[in-house]
C-alpha cells in the first residue's frame, strides 16, 4: 500500500471548501486507489494567493526537499486548494519541486486523470490560470461593492474611533444593535453606520475641534488645557483624532492592489 499525505486549505468559512469536506473527498479517493493516509497538512483560514503565511504548505515543501518525507503521494482536493497564485507558473513550480523528489501530487476532485499525460498537463495549466483569475475578479468585485456601500454612507470595517460608535442596521435600514469592540455583523444583508458615542466623548471632541479651529490653539496647548480641565481624553489618540476624516465628512476606501483609492465627500453630517 502506497503511503500518502493530504494537503487541505480553506481561506474562509465557505462550506464548500471546508477542510472537513476536502478531507472526506480525499479519503474516499485514497481508499479507492489503495493509498494509506499517514499525515495531514492543513492551512485553515489562509489565502491561496501566495505561499507566505501558509505554514502547512511550507512545511510540506520543506519535508519533500530535505528528504524526510516518508510518503510517495500528496493528495489535494483540487487545483485551487493548492493555490490561487497570480502567476500560474508559481503553482506549477511547487508541484515540480515535489515531482522532482519523486512525490506525486494528485488532485482528487478534478475531472482529469492524474497520470502526468499531455491532456492532464494542459488542463492543469488552464485550471491554475483560472484559479488565479478567480481571485483577481473577486478582488475587483469586492472593491467595487465596497465603493458603492461607502457612497451610501455605510461603514466598511475598522473601529469607530473616539466619540463615535458603530450601529448595526438590518436590510430595511432599521437599527438592530450597537456593536461592541471586536463584534462584527453576521449577515451579508446587514450594514454598519456610525453614530455619536457617549456624551462625555462627544463633548470632548467638540471641545478639541473648537479650540483647534476657532481659537487657533496648538495641539500641545489643547492637550495641556484638557488635562487641567479633567476632560475625558486619550492622549495617545489625540493627533489621530484631529486628522480623523470621519469628522470632516469624508469616507475613504483604500485601493486593493492596482486599484485606486477613493475619497467620497459630504456623505454624512458631522456627528461631533
């Protein structure tokens, strides 16, 4: 019986590609072909765009290269689980490292035969390119969707900041709950907006901006006066507070890769 290991990867909680589902398919494949599964390499919650951060795949490659691998075959659910590398040759390179060490990589849920023939080679090349293209298209769609939601005034992640709080809205725009630090929405149809925080924080923000904009006080002077007045104040967050675009009715969407950043002005009235 030939010894084999499995490699599984899941980038999100998507049920289709859960590590358990991948393992089920791999184990059936192994049983049908007489493989003995001796080890599992798992990268849970890891992006397939690059090998950095994928400790399990790195360990697998290292085991193959240093000669300590006590198996003949590496079983993977499909080409996309091996990786969604933006350069299809990178995906092929890691497979070549294994094959050069006489370790065969076999994809258990693909329709082509893992026989190393010309048809399998061509189809794998196409699948690698498709896996990378899927990530590029998804990134563009996500960015476009975020830009649209920002234009509608919805928060796209990150803490609310001093003087503000995050509130969760349902699909009808009705308030569900105020989100505490570390809490996130659980439904795709929910949205997050910013609202004024506790009165003491709101008072402090208004006081700081009044001194800075109306009275021309420096940051040092404002900080000193705030300390003397015993206002609720976070010294470490002071400079970032004055530069917080939320209070300037600006919302920003950071660019992804080659996509540009956008700034949308005038979306909400100043809250504090």
